[in-house]
C-alpha cells in the first residue's frame, strides 16, 4: 500500500458532500470502528500541533484502514479545520493516485519501485516520493474449518495450498503438522486478493522466501498463484472466509479479530508454533533493516526468521509523500497529520487494533524526515 496528496479547500457543507460522494472516502460516513477510550483520545489530541486546513486527501493500503480510523478520529478532534479523507482502495491504486497528483500522500504495504520513484519526480517538483514506515503488523492466515482449532501450517504447506497443489484438508502434509486434529476430507477454498495489494506482495514474499521450491512465483501486488478465488480487499477475504466452511485466506490481524476468525499457527522451525499477534510480529519487524537511500526509509524484512516467538508473515505500511515539492496548499496539514501518526501517542494507539508499532530506532528517523518535508 503508498502515499499521495492534494489539499483542496472547499466550503463546509458542499465540500464534504462532494468529496464523500465522488470519492467514497472511508472517513466520510463510515462506521465507527476506531475503538479506544474517549479519555485516551482526548489526551492524545491535546498534544497535537494543528497546521493547515481544508480537506486532506489520501488513499491506498486497506491494511491500515483501522489505524487510519483511529488516527483520523483523534486528529480531527484536535484540528477541526482539517478533514482527513483516506480512501482504502489498496496499495496499487493508492500509488497510482499519488503519481497522478490526486492525493497528498499514499498508503502502501510495499515500498516504491524504481520506476515509481522516477514517475514521482513529475509530481514532486525538485524532489521525489519517499517511503515512511508507519504501521506494522502480522498478516494472519485465517481459516474456517468446523471442529478444528489451533491449526498448524508451515511455509511449504501454505505455498502448496495457495497454489492449488494441496486441495483437501486431510492431505498428508496437513495431517503431519496436526496429528491430533480430526481433519475432514473437505475441499479447500483458498481466497486471495483480487485487487493489487501490498498485503499480497508481502504474503507472497514470505512464501517465495521461506518455501522457494514450492512457491516459484515472483512476489507481486497482483496475485500470481494458480486457482483459488479472488475477493476485493482484506474485508472481502475476511467476509468470504467467515461465510464458507473449509476456507482459508490471508488478511491483516485486525480483520481476523474483527470478524472473530481462527488464525493459523506457523511452524517456523522454532521450538513452538507461533501465533499471529502484534507482539510476535514486533519481534520479526525488529530484525528489519533500513535499505532506502537518502530520505527514503524503506525496509528489508526477514521472512525466514526462526527466532522463538517471532511471527514472520508481517507487513509494514508506508506513508508515501514527496521529500521536496509537496503542494503548498497541502504541505502544512500533511506534515501535521503525519507528525501525529509517527508520534508516541499515534504509535501507541495501534496496538489495541492488532497492529505493531514501528520500532523506536526506525520511527525516530521517520519523525525527523517528516520535519524536513518541503
């Protein structure tokens, strides 16, 4: 999922209706699933320094939608003159809107590719698009199999399931990992994202890295595996898994917990299978290295970790903005909002929704980079 920005000043009532109606932005008229206590929100809001005003438009990663809901609620309670309109269209769509100059920033679960950086120079006058890691978390492998709890799978078995090489739940490979489970001979329904997605990119990076002999497809935002059924967005996968016995899919942990879905424990080679939790994801993200050049802070994740308690199927969502050449009318509000999301309070709010805060040594660099946006 990546960042873009265009701040448009509108008259109050007409502007709100136009933006919400035309763009179907999640911040407009969406269900309130932001969670958190009113006291925590009030305390965090009191520390925010408001700058800029109007409608700040952004789009991209659906993985961070629940985080954006929390951040938007808190920010707007402090900064009433700014409306944050984030559209969770998926990382690929978000990057394209940013490159077209339609948004102030984009959210993406994958860092900008070299050709995307080159294209960003047309929008970022005198600069380029950069990746700012803002949200971390596990990609949970969700499943619905009546009578089976605590399902354990490994990278090789997952690769074969999602590439239609394993098609029944009582396959010997699954039985070997779950000797005490009563596995039915039911057909496996594997759901994947139908839209271009950074979640898919990260999930297939894990499969390609941890099980290269079984998953030979190159990691991409677009699904490359054989067979399976497509669903739109993480919410679409969660809904389909919940409704279909015998199904399996992948989505951010917040979508799994929000839909009361079972999640797979991963056999990583560590002493015990690892649950998909924010804390376990944090242990894996802590191994990440900053590999971006200049002000870009893109990360390299270790998908093959065997550390005890480290959950390796993780993603980091980046906010993508111009290092230089941000539009004057939206710059102040963009910086103000991103300063809050990267702040201690902004990061603390993530955990209650199943996200993993960005490690201190990385988020400190993010804060410094945001300060320097121009």
